C-alpha cells in the first residue's frame, strides 16, 4: 500500500472571488466586477480532465469547493464540474462534497440547485453572532441574515457546518461563553472555531502594525477562551477532533481529514496547492495566485500548475507529523518511521507523556488538551537533533 492511502484522496477546487475582502483574511480571494462563469467552468473542466489522467484509477473520497466565496458560483457551473468529476473517477460510497458559503450570498433556490448537483455538505462563514463585531470583521451580513441563511442551508442539506472567530476586539470571556452556547444551540453536527490571528498582508495586519487595532484580548484571555471552548463543546458532545474543529461522532469533515491524515489531494484553481503520489514519488503542486494569470495559463498552456516539486522522504515525514498531531487521534509512530527512515526519540516522547503534554497508546502518540495549544513547541522537542 502506498503511504497516501492511509489518508485517502480528495479534490480541492478554489473559487477566488468574493463580494468584498474581509480585513482579517489572508486567503487568495479577489473582488471582481464581472466574472465570465463559462470561461471559468471550461478551465476547471480542463483541469479536472488533466488531473484525472495524472492520478489514474483511484477512489475519490471527497470534493471541496473553497474560496473565496464558492456560493457565488452559478449552480450550473457546480453541476457541470461534479458531473465531470463523477465521470472521471470512481467515487466513494460515502462521497462527501462540501461547498463554502457566506450568508450574504445564500439564496434558497441556489442552495436547492447545489444540492441537486450533488453538494451534500455546506460550510458557512457566519464568524460572529454579534452585529457590532460582524461590522468590525468587515462582514456583509447581520446576525439575523446569518441565522436566516443557516436555516436555508439546513433545509437543503443534511450536513451543515459554520465558522466562528473568537478573541475578537473588545470581546470578554463571558461574552464568548454566551456566544458559544448560542452557536451550539444552532449547530447541526460540526463547528469550526478559530482564534482571530493578525496576518501580515491583511488590512488588520497593516492597522495592527500602526497601533490602530484596539481591544484585542491579551494572550492569557485568549488562552482562557480556547480552554473554555474545549470544555463547553465537550459538554455538548461536540469535542475537538482537530485543534479548531469540533464535531459530533461521525460528522467530521472527511475532506479536511485527508489533509490532516496526509493523504493525497489535487488542487485546482488560483493559489490551490496539492500533494500527489505518482509512481514512487510524492510531489507538491501549486498554481499562480492571480485569477487571470491562472485562467490564461490554463487556456494557453493547457494546465494551471507552476513547476512541480518532488518532496523528499524526510520532508514528507515532517509534514505528516505536523498535520497528524493536530488531530485528537494523533500520529502513527511506525508510519513516521517508514517515511523518515528513523524513529522518533523514545526518551523525548516519554518525557512529554510524563509532563502531561502527550499520550501514547501502542504505536500512536497524541497531544493532550494541555499540549495542543503549544503544538509547535512539542514538535520542536520531538524533532530537535
């Protein structure tokens, strides 16, 4: 068995367009006055055909439409892409097709059309249940509009997730506790709960560098918010299966699990990354960031990729460890050893276990609730030469 089969195979399709650029967002998203949906559909279809030839006869577990705001895609475009995907690959019996949506772009008719096309899971960017904070975050929807969009999604899909950001400006711990309780009363089966991070290259990053981003909680309060998040979600039977992701049993994002279990995934669209096994080599793929550059390249060169890079085995081992330790299920020590050609240091594992930062069960190691917030430090300890 090739290593990627431990994680499965998924397809990521990046739709790079948004109605507006959120000030905290460092994703590859762009605002455009006009989008030629037919040209974009043709480019995606061409790339699907190319990747299918490249990956051979393997089972496709998941498709994820990310962005940007994929709920701005015409339903006909989504339907055409999924029809082509099903024609090119054998799909799993539990085939998962996720589409990201922003509440401001949700329409009942559009969502029914996505469901008819084969989308069976939606991930909604609600981000806050407070109108003042939504405005601070640059969101185009209100709380009432977010709730209405969520209800539309629930009527169209069995599986609905939504995102919230915490450690926002002027947010207190009691406020976050109350908001999380409210979110859990709405949740279907999955929540993604992210701490606000200030990234360079964003509007928030520039404002923060000038001292203009006021009211951010200090590190201690942010840490308290993280810990109370775990406690409250555990009490509602939605434990963290990954650092920022919570789900009821069996409702985990199968697509994201492919990343964290270090499976293979193909990335299509501007700025999309991939990891693909061809023969005995694992390769990293990436694409141009700018939408028009990517579209022109697909049209003129017949592919949307930048030059591929073979990933050395020791780098594969590092990537596997970094991704898998984000999961509550942790990492397989033997799998790491097979990739790296050497084992992890047993004495360091024992030390982290005795200090309460990790657990070990046979050949699996995992970060504890105490260790997960300092995962980078655990990795340094395990990998130091």
